[in-house]
C-alpha cells in the first residue's frame, strides 16, 4: 500500500465528529492529535516521512540503535504519562541517571559490567527521561491509537467554504477537514499557512539553526561520562546510547556526538565524510586517547533548533487563527525541547476544541445520546491510556 495508515491498535471512530488535519507526526503533532481524540474529535495526522517522531528520532544500525535527534527530556512534562506502561508492555519512557564519581563512570562504562559484590554503589545523578527502547518509541506509542498517514507530504492547504482541502504529492486529498494544525518547523509551515496573513507573518519571524551530529560505534570501551555538555569547542554534547535504560549495554559502545551551533554553521557546506573525521578527532581529544571506530555516520539536521523564546503565558504556547480555524504548534512557537513542543500541541488542541464547541461543532462524545456517550468516551479513554 502506498500511503499506509499507521494504526496498530483498535480505534473508536467518532463518526460525524469534526475532522482535524494535523500536519506532522513529531511530538507536537501527535500530542495535539491525541488530545483532540481524547476530546472526541477525529484527527488525521499527515506525515511526510516513513516514520513518526520527527526530530525525536532513532536509527537502527548494524552496531545497534542510536537516538540521532533529541537525547533526553529534561523539563517537567506529562509526556511520560502518555507513554506509561500498559499491562504486558514495556514502558516507552524511563528515567536515565549516571554515576557521579569519575572512577565509577569508568567502572560502569566497562561494557556495562557491574560487579555484583560492590557495596559502595555511587550516587546517581538524574539526567532526565528517555524513550525506551528508543527515543522514537515515545512517538510510536502515542501514535498507536491514532490515524497517522505516513509517506504523505502535504504541499498545499486551501480554505474552501468552511473546510480545509489539502494537496499531497498526487493531487488533492478527497476529504474535508474543519480545522487544520501545522506541527512542522516554520519554513515547512509557511507555504501551508498562506490563507492566514497573521500566521504567515509570525512564521516568517522564526529562524532555525542547523546541526551536525556524529553517530560513533567503538569496539573498545571509551571511558567518558554517559552524558556531558561542553561550554566551548566544536563538540557541544556527548551521550552514550549504551548507558540509556532499555538498550544493550555491551560493546560496541554507541556514542552520539553533537557539534556546536557555531561549528555546524562553519561546516554547513562540508560533506558528511569530512565532518565525521573532524568530529571523531575532537571526540578522541576528549577521550584522551585514539578511538578506533567500528561505525561512523555524520548526519545533518537542516531545521534543528528554533530561536523561539520561552513564552510568558500558556496562551502564547501556540498560535491560533480563530476565523480560519488554523493553528501552529511546536518549536515555531516555543523553544526546541520535547517537553515544550508536547505542551504546545496539547494546549493548541484544547484551544481548537473551544473554537469548535463555540461553532456548535460538537465532538462525538458531546453530540451523541447520553448512554452512547458514556460508552464512547470510556472506550476511547481506555484505548488512549487515560483514566
Ligand atoms: C540534534 C538534535 C538534538 C536535540 N536534542 C534534544 C534534547 O536532548 N532534548 C530535547 O528536549 N529536545 C531536543 N531537540 C529538540 C527536539 O527534538 C525538537 O524540538 C522536537 O522534537 C520538535 O518536535 P516537533 O513535533 O515540533 O517537530 P518535528 O519533530 O520536526 O516534527 C515535524 C514532523 O513533520 C513532518 N513534516 C514536515 N513537513 C511536512 C509536510 N509538508 N507534510 C507532512 N509532514 C511534514 C516531518 O517529517 C516531521 O516528522 C533536539 C533536536 C535536534 C535536531
């Protein structure tokens, strides 16, 4: 099938409920769609690529899985509750901590071997929350009960009468949507927001920096902390995949190496092989000895981090054009962090639902007869994992 609908769990379809098109299956779009579905609306998520997650991304390689985008969630978020374990399932998120004393870092990083007789266990410093078994697992878990159309880039969105009509790679999509959510980086959202002068102007004001990252596999253990950020120099951050919970902790070790914004800018035109060699040399300098890589892959993120400032009010965490029923969430509006974009998507869903109710476009759970409503909303709640 060309454009498979990625839905692996049963879904109660709210027939007759207002339909909302959500463009982008990153964390912001999926969080928005999930909150809409919980409220009884009928969201459909359109995703250009073949997988969910966007920059909350993970890559399977011959040496194991790498998180090649977001590494860790550091802010307070309800996202972990979305992905809480269900009976018989692995949790899709877990806390990640590391030993604090350098000597213990070495002991723990030795191929993940931990001496059972050790009684002087080191203090653990909390790094944050990570997806298990990969960062992308969180997106996959949120997406499960939703209607997500993968491999479906949206090129145009037009307002016709009271509906939105979308155009994909093979022409108009023969479905009407009452509302539209843009959950993609500003440069991708701009062509889709043409109908709204206000949103277009706001989107034009957002700028993104790009970023080089290196995925590095090493047969011999490298004795560096599991997670470290650097104030200066070409490398801004290193993260050990093999020390994250729910991953193989054995060799080959798998390191994520993130170049600084400045270095990435200076090497914008460089090819991936050159970048990989340069970042490897810098990683070796931190390791204090030569590192023989068994896997080396440099990846360039074109829209990595936005310059959106921290919003001063909850209502500033999304943009909403109430006349046209089109909104923007994600890091066009809030800083580029998983917890921030999650909140942005969830808050936009709440605002959008308010507008639909005001127009008497009730959700299925509101519009349905009393007895049916109870069944619908209860079933939906169970499927979506909310109490
Ligand atoms: C290298 C790197 C490291 C990071 N590290 C961290 C970290 O440690 N902690 C943290 O909190 N954050 C981190 N971030 C930031 C975080 O990953 C992002 O802010 C967040 O994932 C953005 O989510 P989003 O849903 O707003 O957008 P995205 O994740 O970009 O999702 C947008 C989705 O829309 C799709 N799309 C785009 N255009 C179209 C279209 N026309 N039609 C259909 N689909 C389309 C894209 O394919 C994508 O899947 C990092 C980012 C990068 C790049």
